[in-house]
């Protein structure tokens, strides 16, 4: 199941018609590549959108601007921590004698910074094995559901220390937009297109500071 890059560009332009967005074709191709990789490995995929932010501190923003590699280290640490949380969850299920479906973490990300904002933010789309995770869970829950795993992984990566779930919620640096979740069967082209046009937002050129010494877009390579 796949669509051509030409069809994807047209879908993105039609979906965001009226917003005057232009799209980076290389970025759209990467989104297609990552989603196709997920469906090669899993017959059902759970995809979700999330936004990750920094505290809007001018001093920290200056630090990130002077040392763009620091932002790269934080995002790598986030993925590493999220992977460990998911692996820990799988180990606990095995110990309890439950059936376990493993998942790799596939993703695409976009780094943006609006005019006047002291710090950048990240938009992300994840692609997981639907047999392992099929929802983010209740955002208000105190359990370590998938949404809270994302929260703890990001806040801990930003703070460079382990952060409690309660403190993560107080800091509020993770935002799940409305209708963030997509459940897609391998041969369900219509559901795939709905997810892809949502993901295309990450490939827009607007509010990306390209050519300033750091990457504005990336994705997994598995």
C-alpha cells in the first residue's frame, strides 16, 4: 500500500488550501518512506501526532541558538528514553505472563520557531505496531499509558534528569492536538491518506529556519 509522491504533494496542497503553505518535497518523501517501512513490518499501524516544546526562556533560547547541537542531543535523548520506557513496559508484561507484541519506534519530526518565540518547538508523527499500542490513553490518567510515557521521556530529556509524571503535567511541555490518533490497516488507503495529509504539516516550509546551522526535519531510518 503506497501512494506516489506526486499524489502526496497534490493531497497536501488540497488539504491545506487557503493557508498558503508550500511543501518541501524531500520531507514529504521521507514521511512516505517511514510510513511504508511501518507497513512492511506490521499489518496494522497506530500513528499519532504530538508537539514537544521547551520552556519559553530567552536565556535557554539563546543557548540553543548558539549551540544547535544541544537541541539535537535533547531530541536523541527523548527517543532513547521513550524506547526504554516501552521496552520496560514489554518486560513487565512478559513477567506477568501476558502476550507481548513488540514495536519499533518509527517517526518523523519537524523543528519550527515562530517569529518572536525565544525557543523552537517540535512537531512529530509516530508510527507504532497497532498490536502493541492502539491508543495514547486518557490524558488525565496517572497510569503510565503511552501519552504519559511520551510526557516523561520529553520532560526528562529536557531537564537531563528523571522527572515525575506529576511534574511533567505541571510543566506542560507536551501537547497532543485534537484528533491526534490514527488506526490504519495495511490495505486501508483512505485511512492512510487521512494520516498522511495530517503528517504533511511537518513538511511545510513556513516557520522553519533553514540554513541556520541546524536541521529542521528528520525521521527514523529503520
